[in-house]
C-alpha cells in the first residue's frame, strides 16, 4: 500500500523443545553449541540484537554465555559425540579447550 513504511525485521530465537521462562543464557548459548561441530561460529550480531531488546551488562552476559556453553560442551556433549563425525568432535574439543584457556586461565588449578 502507498504510504506505508518498510517492515523491519530483527533476529528471533525460538526454542521449540521447551517453552517457558528460563535462563536466557541457555537459549543464547545453544546455537553456538549446535554450530560448533560444523566449525561455524554464531555471529556477534545475535548478542548485539539481544542487548538492544533487553539492555544489560555486555561483559557479565558474555561471561555467563561462556560458562553456559563450556558447561554444555564438557558435561552434556559427550553423550552426543557418537552422532557426529570425528572432525565435528574435534571441533567441539578444540572450542572447549579454547574457552578454557581464554576464560579460565586465571582460575583455580584443576578446573
């Protein structure tokens, strides 16, 4: 129709497995975990868009996302490793090691 403006679209994250109120970090970390075996990295635009719609402390949210994703890669991923290729599993191990080295380097030993 004449006179109407453009429709603006923004990224939307939908989780059809479980609907309810939960931790946003779980839903935000999930695409990164799912993309890891293929070697794909979730664009930073996802976090940027989330912070536009729900302003907050970027640093704190980033730390929470790293913790969430690392926990999934270390504690939950092994049960799904058999469904992936050796290269995909190596991508998961590489990402978990990189997270640990980058974010836990100053933490307690044995972590």
